[in-house]
C-alpha cells in the first residue's frame, strides 16, 4: 500500500487554513455586537425617537474623544490611569502570588492565613478609601494601594486553589522519582497551576480597572476617573460616556496583552478551547 504525500499535503492545507480562520475572525466578531449597538442608537437619535441628551449618540461621544485628544487632556488622563493600574497590578500580583503559593503548598500557613484573607476579601472596596487616605494621604500612594488590594484577592485565590487542585497521583509520581522540593514545583506544580494562574491574572486585572475608578475618586486631578466625576459635576454625559468607552478599550487591550504574553506558556495544553472551540 502506498500513500501519496503530495495529495495529503494538498488536503491538509485547506484544513490548516480553516483552523486558523477562527483565530483571526475572533477580533472581528468581537466588534460586531458593540458596533451594532452603537449604530442602532445612532439611528434611534437620528430618526428622532430620542433627543440624545442624557445618552448621546456615538457620533457625539466620538467628537468628545477627538476634542479631548486634540487638547492634550486625553493622553494626560490615560497615562495617569495606566500608571496607577500598572503599579497597583504589579504589587497585587506579587503579594497574591507569594501568599497564595505559601497557603496552597503549606497546610499550616493556609490554616493561619486563609481565614483572615477571606474575611478581608469580603470588605467592600469603598470601605478602604477613608482608611487609606488617613494612613497614606490623598496622593498616589493611597490610590495604588487600593488598586493593589483589588488585584490581590483573585490572584491569591487563583494560585492557592490551583495548587490545591493538582492531581495527587501526579504529585505521587514526582515523589516516586525522588524529585526535590524545587524540582517538584518546577516540573509538576508549576505546569499544573499555570492555566488557573493566567485566569486569575486576567480577573485581577479586570478588578484593577474597576478599583482605579474608586481610587481616582479620592481627590484626583487627572485620570479617567477624574473625567467621570468632572462630566457628572458639569452635566456632560458625552464626556462620561467617552471615559467609559476608553476604560473599556484600555481594559480589553491590557487583557489581550496578558493573553498574548502567556500563550507560549500554555501551548502544551490540548484543551477544548485551544482550537477555538466549536
């Protein structure tokens, strides 16, 4: 029996192209819903079914964004918010990863730390604001600390839960091969924890973007949260919606960056979603 290799290659090429299509189509499909909603509301206002005073049409929101960009205010506010989110995210990830790994790997530490961490997690974000202002002042330190608190808890829970959910049989195999503690972490625990860790990073980043709004309510003179407050106080709904749209765009872009950066680490996964699902 002979196999015609060129024929196999010809049939494999279209299949590879079909497999790659969902990867490139996802960004386009993701834009379909918000664009459809924006166009629908633009038509509603243009046809006179709404005056667009409280909910301006997308064209008015776009004009506001362009005006802020031309004046130089937009870049200043975006950079201030990005700096706060980036610094708070870094601190929260470091703290959540270290304490989550300790609690997950060491039973005694989990029994000591986890009840307190779970109690602190139940405290609303706004409740930290007066305390941080009293402790750290009204400037950048208190804002970054509040964002770090928001990022910390999902990362801590993700790391600890991932370590605790590692299959015991896999760990026993490592012990049979007499792996040291460091080798056990590097060759068994780390690959098993990585998928859940990436998810916890993305959840933590999302909470970081949510907490930055509360942080910028604390006497900020710049930042996208300041634009929200300024638009509310001056009765500018287009400015409020412009800030919300920019929040959404920046949040999605930073989430996409995490997804792209961690993709090589998860290439070994043979998961349902790895091929785009169905």
